[in-house]
């Protein structure tokens, strides 16, 4: 625990060139996953019918798929839901809807295993799914725009660009990882992305606040040295916040059930990449844009105003 009580002296900014290369590769890999593999969009965005079926014993997904294909549901997506005894079946909108479809699916499954039990049925129309996807994307854009304006007014435009770059990095990497692992991307994951934006911004603002304070107080040292000192001063606080948040999220991912697992995993990824981006994306971007003491230190007052302020 001594690490959290003293100020470390890690040369973060010395390695910002290597970090920039790593960041570029990470973002490129995330974009490649999104372009060539794509997101496994959940029912909230694609529309269709979701049927949850339970069995008294573990079932083989391959057998379930073959049973459904024999019954005419070739495009059904089958996956486990929490345990190997519970499965989720996602059907495209053109397969039908309502009780008739769910009963037909259940009858097909009971031909192979009479113990199959219907647990839940959800239907989302394709029009609703398209509208949710559009509004979700707009919500992300509005959040990024608001962040840009807020940070530009509170700090300086170079810091605003750095903060937005960090947030965009976090969102792109998180979404890219979801595309890479093939996990369902639904409204709960979108909500987690918005939470990641808030978390990442908060961490970045804390670092920027300390950089601004040190620019005013510390008269010697380059901008990179002051930024490095500021990051080290805030590092114990950042690690404590991140670790306590991760403990809760890991518990949710492991014990919270399938419905909240995607939300928890998206936040776990977001916390990790958000902590990294606060150090090596936001601060490095501001330095690369040429932020200096002169941009934040108030100019010395002259004349009558200066005389009036003398003790």
C-alpha cells in the first residue's frame, strides 16, 4: 500500500512515441475487426424474435441447430444463456412473430427432446431496431460534441482535442474488441459505451486539471516534464479508482447473469483502455499539438491594475 501513499516517478512521457505506435496499431486492429468481421448486433438493433428455452440437462448446440434447420429455421442463431441447460434462439424478422412462432419453434425442439421448456419470448420489429441503432449512434456523436465544447471552454482547445481523441480511442477499441470476440452488441452494451465516455472523460479532466495547476506553479521544466509530473501525482488516485471499479465489474460479469454480462465486459474494457488513454492519448495529443505554459499561465498584469493588486 506504500505505492498509493507516495508520489511515483515513472517516465511516462519519455515513452509517448512508442505508445503512439502501439495506440495506432490498436486502433487499426479495432477498425479492421469492425470492417471485415462486423458487430454481432443484438435483437435490439436487427429486429426479430428471441426465444429462450430451458432443458433439465445440458444440451448440444449443434444438435439444437440441426433440429431447427430440419424444421425450416435454417438462419436461427443458437447460443447458450448462462448455463449449458439454457439456450437462446434468435430468429430473423421474416421467420414470423408472436406466439405462433415461439410455439412452432418449441414444438420443433420437443420432437428431439420432449423436456424442452419455453422460458421467454421477445419480439422487436425491424423498424424499431433500425431506429434504435440510429438514435444510439446519434447519442454517441452528441456526447463527443458536448465533450469537445466543454473541455475547450474549461481548458484550452489543444486539451479539448486531446480529450476527444482519448474518448474516440476508448469507444473504437471497445467496439472493435466486441467485433473481434463476436459478443452480442445490444442496448446494454451501448449504454456501457456512454458510461465509458463519462469515465474516460473524468479521468482525463483530473489529469488536465493537475497539468494546468503545475503549469502555473512550476516555473522550470518543459511541457513534457510538467505533464509527466502531473500524471505521476494523479497515478495513485487513478489506480485506486480503476481497481475498485474493476472489482465491481468483474463480480457483475461473473455473477450478474447473461443479461448484464455484455454491459459489464464493455465497462471492464472501457476502464482499462480509458486509464491508458488518459495517460498516453489525451496528454500526448495535447503535447503533440504544442500546448505550453504560455497557453495557460495568465500574463503578468501591468500598469494601474498591477499596482492596485500589490499588498
